[in-house]
């Protein structure tokens, strides 16, 4: 019996309506036995207004007409989750390779920041939508704690416009657990090869209109190589208060204390002879990267009529860096920023419409002291400066559904950046300088939903990236360089969806990069061996395929893989012709075949395959070899109670270069180039976790 009939019968009984002059009660009838009416449905779980849960985030990110994906923390917490590679390994289009098993990595999306194997560039790194980047654009991998995240959003290229990103690579947003999504108490402990230990304790609860989440972690390892010890202490916390169902504020506190010894790079012969050794120069200089970071942030969300909202985010961060390398770098940085974003989802001309308007100013000052490196200690001062960075980004994006299945997206970003260098040393005269950069970055795209769960998209966008101080002053004398902002034009087509037993995410992009910031030959050096950061003399081409694929051919069996084709090269450059850009393999595959039982047990092998040689120099005369690594993991995981995992990596004990440095021309050097960073040998890790 449906609900309408039931309501009618009840009304008749209550009103005393008659049939044949008699009421219902007058009829000599047996009681009518009605069938049981059962109403089922999923309970709607409360969520923070400032931090959407993963279901809401998936719904929102699927609106983007371009390469995006979400990584559930549950997927990487089934194994070791010590660095960005562990988290992002299966994200299509994201290339991460640690220099020595640590957080310091080469991280690149679509060829962004290819020159960097340290202190990332070309990607906006975010925590709950609030940037972790310093004002000049650089970011520290150690500023992120993967175990405190509920999920990770990846926006490739101009698809990150909603966060004010202007760069070629896009944005990666780590979204924290809150009192609404965290366990009241969670304990996790891991250990493994190279005397590796990791412990976490966290707690989150809702207390009336307030909620909190706090996580403390400790990580320590001796590392695979000599002089590669690392130790990190991190505290991540957020505290939210809901004034009403439409107004909420949330405060964030981050504290990081990290010490990393830097074993340096090896020649190819040294790598093949003994990959565990450290670079002799790194040992003599006791090279390290140690810093303390304190970061305070706030996000306040106010919405009205369920169709409009404003999000105001702000942050301040303090970093104290001690960094003995070729010199001792002693830096203290203060950075701050505000992001004001308005969202309107009211219909326009009778059709669904989503409009975003934002203003994102940031600024920062770094006090930079440099000294001669005397066994890892400060010697004579070589430079002293103040470095000020200011950025102002004004952005807007509109998504209009001309049809129920067809949405057209238009966007525009106006950007201003200033880099000011004030010489406080004056040993070679006053080297003070400032440079201003302006950018206009339009975007247009379309998304077609050809089924309820599948879609195709196309877009065109511009990118804009001013140099960071790492490019402007990365010389032994710390003298500022005159550089032009890097700009790009990108066309992208793709599709994503889930149908039956297959889930896919496929994008093809082609980018023309003007004035790409590369480590090129220093024209003032008569030997032709020295390099400095310069703008490329010609346009460079970045094109590729990003493929994420998950297949479940039979019950309990899942094959997932992430494949990248990276075709990055010069385009008729006067010096390098059409050579490939170094630093990344042309073909790269990460795949795993896993048995997953409904009880929570899982097990299976995995492979990492760098299928092609990786150029080390722009002249393409020296390369790192291709490699394939085999691994295995197994475990048991539940939402509550006890979980455990075991993981084996590089089972064949392959000797390989995880990543390399970048130089201009290895063939003109008088001795073999020390540009190879060995990957870890055979390793085993295990962990246990308990959620109360």
C-alpha cells in the first residue's frame, strides 16, 4: 500500500464517513490488517560548514571541466604514508620522487618546476584551502602531515582557478579531519627498515556547537644512505565553532620541527658502485636542511539561502631555516595572506549556474643571511639581504548549464607580483633591486555529462608564474637576476567516470610555455660549464597523457594504475634544438593488483616502472637509466577498532636513480657529473592502528 492510500484510509476512519448509511464501525467486518510500511535511506551525517566531507567534495570537484581527482586518506593509510610520494603515487599526472627517501622531492604536474628537486615551485600547496606556499611561490614538503588529512584534492593546471592558482601545475589541497569526521582517539605506530619509526596520536570530537581535531606525530629514520638521517615533529590542530547553521569559523594551528641531513648527489659510477654512500662534499660541509615552522590560520564561512556563500581565509606563518649547503643559509621568514571567495549558485536565465569571484593578496618578508660553510657551521658572512614578495590575484569563474548535461565554464584572473631585494651587506656595492610582474590568465571550457556517472570535457587556459627568490638569487654571490615571468597556453581534453566495473580518469594536454624558467648555461662563464636560472630563449612544449584507471573484473579483485606520458621539449631552440627537457621520464607507470575482502583484509603486489631513460642535462648527453620496482602490501583495515599493515618495497633490491639534478651540458665537464640521487634499496615496513 502506498503512502497516499494509507493517508486516505486513516482520514476516512477518523471522519466517520458512511457507506450504505452506516459508519465504518457499524459494518460487521473483520479488522483490516495492513502491510508493514518500511522507509529506508542513508542517514545524513553532519559536516563542518568550513570543511566539506569527502562526499560533498567529490560532488563539487566533478563539476570541474578538466583534470582533477580526490584521494581518500583511507587508500594511502593502508601502507606507509611518510612523504608526498606515498600519498600522491596513484594520482594521475602527479610526479613525485624523493631525493633520498625523505619529504624533499621533485614534485611536478605537467612539467611544472622541473628544475627543482627541493623546496617546490610551480604548484600551489594548500591546507584546507589556505596556502602553504611562501609569498614568493616556493613551498616546503615538510609542512604537510598526510596522516592528519581526511582527503586530498588535486587540481591540475588552470583547473585550480577556484583557489586563485595561476601556475602551470595547479594546486594540491590537503583537507583536514575535523571533529565531525575524526575518531575520539586514534593511535598509530609504524616501524621498518633503516631504523624507521613513526607514531601518531590524534583526537577529534563535536562538543555542542564547537568541534576540534588535534594530531601529533613523530618520525625518525637513519635513511638508506650515509648522512641521510631525518627527524620530524608535527602538531596539526583545528578548532571550529558554529554560530548558526549558516555561519561557522575555524582556526588552524600548525607546528613543524624538522631536521634532515642531505647526503647529496652521486656520479653514475658511484651510484652503481655503492648507492648508500654520501657525496664527499656533502659530508665535508655537513649539509642539512633544518627548520621550525609555526602557522596560524582561519577560515570563516557564511552562507545564505543555500545558494550563496562567502569564504574568508587568512594565514600567518613564521619559518626559521638553518641550511648548510654550498654556503650556510640562515633565513627567517614571515608570510601572510587573505583569500576572499564569493560563490553564487542561483539559476541564471532559468538554467543552473555557478559563479565564483575571489581576491587573494599575499605578502612576505625573508631576512636572508649567508655565510661560508665551515664543516656545517657559519664562517665569514658572504651576503645579507631582505627579500620582500607581494602578490595580488583577482579571479572570477562562471559555470553555466546551457543544457542539463552541458556546462560551459569561463574564467579570468588578473595578477600582480612584486619581488624586492634589499642588499644589507654592500660588499660589492649596493645590489638592491625590485621587479614587477603583471599577468592576465583567461580560461574557457565545457563539460558534457553523457551519463549520470560519466563526462567528457575540453578547455583552454593561460598560466602565469613569476620567479621565486630561489630563481632570482640562486647564485653564490646572492646578486639578484633579471628574469621574466613564465607564461603558458594550454589546451586540454579528457573524460572521467564510472560505469559498471571500470572507473577512469583520462586527460590529454598540450602547453606552449613562453620564457620557461630553466637552469641554463651562464653566458658570462668562459668555460661553458656554469649554469644559472634563465628564461628559455624559445618556446618550450609540454604535452602529455594523464591516465588513472581502476578495474574490478571480479568480486574482491581490483587493478588500479596511474600512467603518465610526459613529452617536454624545446621547440627549435637556438642552442638545444628540439631536445627533451631533463628531470622526468617520458613514460611512467604505477600499478597495483589487490585482493580486498569485505571483512577488511587486503593483499597484493604492485609495480613502479620508469620505462624510459631520464635526461640529466639540457644537451641530452647524460641520462639516468630506466628501472622497474616490485612491491607487495597486505593488511586489515576497519573504520573502528584495530587495523594493521605490512609493506615490502623494491623486493629485487634494484639499484636505480630515483631522480636527478639538472645541468646544461654534461659532455663539456672536466669530470663526471654528480647529479644522481639513489633510490632506497629493499625495505620492509609495518604498522598498527587503533581507533576508539
